């Protein structure tokens, strides 16, 4: 096992172990044993830093929900190129927690909204969550938004002022008549 650390998923024989360990971590998480679950998620990422199982998408919201902002920041930095909505909204929330309504936090939020404009409605409760969760999604889709909001909702609720910030700091919709030259005549 020691020799395979770092490329575990590439060895087909390790995959049942990785799947079982992920299942254990998810069960512990659902049972409210966050610390134990986090330990397993961290070990999965140590064994497979390429994260073929999407462990980071589970671990980031858990870090944020449990107030482990330093670990969340480290994880965000480790996978900084991730373009998914969960990652972009996670970055925005993490930055808001550290800096409040700063220009950097607003830039992160605008980047998140550009990635998937549907998420904020679910996070703020303006859009109702479906009764049945999607089983797959496309980037930028409403299905991705539902899954993202489901994962991050606890962390957003645990952050004082985050809901209000999300409602007020997003891109403003243009109202009124379009600006331009008026014709005289």
C-alpha cells in the first residue's frame, strides 16, 4: 500500500477499497460523526490526489460547515483550477468569511454566478429545491445548481450575513429603458 500512495486509483485492484472507504466516510458523515468522516476523506485524497471519486466536492462543504476554514482554504488552493459550481461558490463563501464584503469576495461571487447562475436561488430559498435530487448534471445546469446548493447549504446557513450578501452582492439586473442617444425630431 505504501508504494501506491498518490496513484491509488490507477491501480484497478485498489478501487473496491477506495469505494468502500468512501462509503464508510459518507455513512459516518450522515451519522453526524464529522471528525471521523473528515479523516477518511482526507486519507482518500492522500491516496488519490487526482480525486477520481470527487471526494473534494464532499470535503469542502464539510470543512466549511464545521468551521474548518484553514483546511477549506488549503483544499481550495490545492484544487484551484476546479471549475465546478461547488468549487466557485465554496471559494466565494470562504473569501466572504475571511474578508467580509470585500472586492475579492465580490469577484469570487461574480465568478461563481457566471459559472452557474441558478445556485444562488437555491441557496437563498428563492427557488424551491426539487423533491427528487438529480443523479447527474452538466456544468452550468439547474441540476448542477441543485446538487451544489444541497452540499453547501449548511455552510452558507452557518455563516452570518452570507444569505444577505448573496442577495445583494450579485450582479445587478438592468432595469428601465436602454441608455443611448435620443433622436430629436
